[in-house]
């Protein structure tokens, strides 16, 4: 999704803004632009394509001298990716420049009104209405003009604005699209995400919905949308710079796959107090846990896949009925929220528009909302009743790996705790689960020490048109995630099926050489999955199977077998997924694709 970076201070703004934008590249974009006040005018440069095009155009920012600037990477929603549609957008007099993340939903109506008044538009974007509306309402006080505009727009926005009349100022505002303000000595920054600032500062202010900020050489001030001055405290971001750098790895995705043992340790161990799981900060009393009648897990993408595993684990251990729903469906389906139900919203970024809307809907219906979130201070974290932070650290690659793994761990901890409190498992089983949990990071480490086999196996898929994944139970949940990993970064069509469903349609697609990846780690249903593997083999499929060393017999059926170490059956997904992540990585690499920034995708989907 779009990225925003802005700087005001005593250093050249353009190189800092371009650097900030480069740190946000992972969010996905298709054009970029920058505006800098050069002492007389606001000068602008924009270009479709990668940031490197803009860097070339501006001689790495040197062609745009000045101490105050804003920049943007655009992920097209209204209007194709082009130089004209790239941000910033300026008014006709070139006195106001705007960068915007989000969508102005009533822009057609606003544009028609402005055109009637004689304003001439030079782009197809919804954002340009803001530049002209600001002109319409500006009477010398930028904050007043911004308030007036914001009262008239519907939709979401994170905004960075410059007024030529107030050259040493950046104005910012947000509603439903993240925006932070950073400070480091003389330098002040705006950014849509923390990694854009880490090089300079870890002291940030999180802007809340419908707040306006002014950054000048002297001060940072915050106002409500009604002009009331607000007092706000900065917070220190825990992440360090190296966490957002590649550290010698070829890609962020590979680095993040290898960071999984640490991320898991950081998520699991702070929750263990001796033989107990400590979830006290979630504010759920034992009585409330015992009374839980239903859990609804709501999320998007991989976080939803983590929720599919969460359902299996929570139901199995805590015996609470669980449903897992896509946030984009949940928010529009008039869901039933019973008094003793719990809604768990899962999100790496904490900013996904659909997940945030689902959270608000659940709260409005009286549900208690627990969020499993990675980004501290994100919107979902702030609005949920309680937060289980996954401590995966910053995740840059669009394809999530370590955050997903930590979401699984969060579900294991919740399920084991809920089960013990509800008396659905005994102390001995709880101990067994904890002991397996503690070993998980080392087992992932072990899997990561043998990537060569996967790099070799990946060659089998380089020319594939489709790949079918299948599994049952937790193996199915992992198949969903493995399939998504492969399709999003290799552009190979791939779908995951509950193995038992194959014969209800999909098996008609099996022919000589059809690639199938079968996950068959669960002892309990192994014979069933084995039958499904035999069924597709009989029809000519080429099968790569994942199983545990207990099922060596699979080598006689499948074309290739990958062995995954054993853990508690409920936690097997944490181990099988590692091989599938590496496989997807090597297929993408082998096809010469942009592993970290797959086309059309965004890391954080802050618009609907
Ligand atoms: C995007 C990302 C996925 C992610 C999904 C949900 O599609 O590319 O990796 O799973 O959004 O994001 P969230 O931040 O809510 O986990």
C-alpha cells in the first residue's frame, strides 16, 4: 500500500524523504513522488515505476534542494499507475502540495463541485480533490483549511501537506490510515510506518483518528479535527535499525524465515512463568475464560490462515466452539455476538482495513475483542480491549513468514491456558504442551539448517502452471498458507484443498505430471490422507509429500518426501510451514522474480 515520508529540519530534505520511502518500498507501490520547498517555490518530481526512477530523476534528491519536503509511494486505486497520478498532487497555483494514503470515497461528488467552480484537474485520482479543496477553504490559516476539508470528505486518509505560505511547516492528518510523527533533535518527520524513521529516530507520536499535526522548525503540535489543541506524549519504538535491514541476506523474506527461531522464542518465553502460562495482561479473568461460549477469529490473508489453525487447536484443547472468518466477510454479514463470546482479531500490521472494521463492528455489538498483533501501537492494538503482542520484530517482506509463525504460537499459548483454566486438559497434558512449545524454536532452527534440498526441489516447479496443495485438519490449515506463499511470490496458480474434498471436483484436474504438494503429518488421519495421495498418484499427479519420520512408507507412494521433525500433533503446522516457506522462496528466486515485493501486492492493506 501507499507510503508517506516527510522531513523538516536542518538537513537536506529530499535525500531523507527518498530514504524514508525506500524503507517503505516493501509495502508495495507502482509510482513515487516528492515535493520540496526550495526557499522560493514548492518543487515537485514524480515518476511511475520503482523508486529508483525517481531517484535518478532527482539525482538522489540533490536536484531538489531544501529543508522541508514530503514524499509518497503510490499503490494505484483510482487511476492507473502513471506520472500524472503519482503523488504529490498540487493545486493549480502550485502553492499547496498533498500526499495521501487511503481513499476519499465521495471524491466524485467533490470533484464535480470543484470543476463547476472552475478548478482544473490534472489527474484521475481521488487525492487531487484535496489539493483543490484546500485552495477553496484556505484563508491564511492552514489548520483551519484542513479542518474544513476533513469535515467534508468521506473515507480514509493519512495526509502530508505543504503550503507555500508556510514554507517551514509540514501538516499531517489521519483517519483510518496510519501515520506517525517522529522527532530527533532539530529533525521532525512524518511517516506511514515505523521503518521509514528508524534510521533517524525511535521517538514517535502515533496520530489518532481525526487528528491534525503541524511540524515546524520550533514545534510539533496536535489538534483535533475541530481545532482543539491536544497534548500528546511520544513513545519509544523498541525495534532497532538492523531489524529493518537485510543483514547480508539476499532478501528480507529469507532473513525473516531465518529469524523464526528467535521470533518464536521472543513470543513464547515471555509468556512462560515457570510451569505456568502468563496471560494476565490480557485482562481475562479465569471466570471469564470459563464462561466463554464461543470464539470468533477474524483476520485477512495469512493471519486468517493462522486463525484456521487457531480454530483446530482451541477447539481441541479448550473445547470452545470456534469459527474463523475473513474480516472482509465478517464486517458485512451481520454476525451474531453472544454475551460470553470473544472475538480474536489477528493482524501482523495492526492496520488492515477490513480487520480494523471487523474489530469495530464486533465492539459495537458488545463483543470483547482480543487482538493478536505484531506492530506495537498500531490501530488494531490500540482499539482492541486487550492485545497479545507477537514479538516477531519488523517484517518487511510482503510475504509474511515470521509473523505468521508467531501468530500460531500465540494461539497455542491461548489454547493451552484456556484449556487448563476450563479443566479440559489436566496438569500433565499442560506440562506436555509446554515442553513441546519450548522446543519449537530449536526444531525450526534444525529445519532451517538444511535448505539445500528445498532449493533443489524448487526446480521442479519453475515451469509449473498450477500447484495443488492438500492436507487434513492442521495439515490443511498449513496447506492454505503454503499455497498462498507460493502463489504470491512465484505467480504460479496454486490452491489448497482439504484432502477429503478433492474427489468432489478438483480431482478432475489431475493428469499426468500435475504437481501436488501433500501435507500428511497428522498420525490420527494419516491413513486417510495417504489414500488421497494414492488417488491423485493413480491419476498421474507428481506428489511431493511432507510427513514425519514415522511415515517413511510414504516414499513408496509419493515422488518425493520431505521429513519434518515431530512435535505435539497440534503444533505440527509450525514445522511443516517452514519447508513450504523455503520452497516458495526458492521457486520465486528460480523464476527470477522480485521475492520481497511481488507485483500488485501490498504488505499492509490499509484500504478496502
Ligand atoms: C496482506 C499481506 C499478507 C497479510 C495480510 C493481512 O495481504 O500481504 O501477508 O497476511 O495482508 O495483513 P495483517 O497485517 O492484517 O496480518
